[in-house]
C-alpha cells in the first residue's frame, strides 16, 4: 500500500474557489480504482494549513491518479493559487492494524 501524508500551508483562508477545487479533487480521487482513502482536513490549530491523507492500493494506482484529468485540473488551480509551503511525504506501508 502507498500512503501520502503531509501539510499544505496556504497562507490564506480557504475561500470558496479553493474549497470547490478540493471537494472536486477528493470526490474524483475517491472514485478511482485503487484509492483506499483520500482526504483533506483543516489544521484546527492553524486554519491556513491543510492536512492531506491518501492511501492507494499500489504504485500503479497512484501513477494512474497522477495522470488523471482531475489531477491536471487541480494542479492548474494550485499553480494559479500557489500555497505558501508544503511538506508531503510518500510511504510504502502495509495495511496496519486497528488501534485498540
């Protein structure tokens, strides 16, 4: 399983256009074959920062995601509205186990 975690510091409030771009990206990504989980969240301690969490079945699924039309549209939006900073990490992991 491939996992991507990290933060995107927007340096601005999440406006309606940014929220729309994120929601469209999340919905389309979750519908992709091989997507286990795909989520953005706001950092409650820093509302200008987004937290990204992705899990993919394998590298092939992640590669297909990277070539998708919705990824191209999201990258175009983010290019026109660049974040202040980002720190995203990719991990090759197992499926883990429930925390009890």
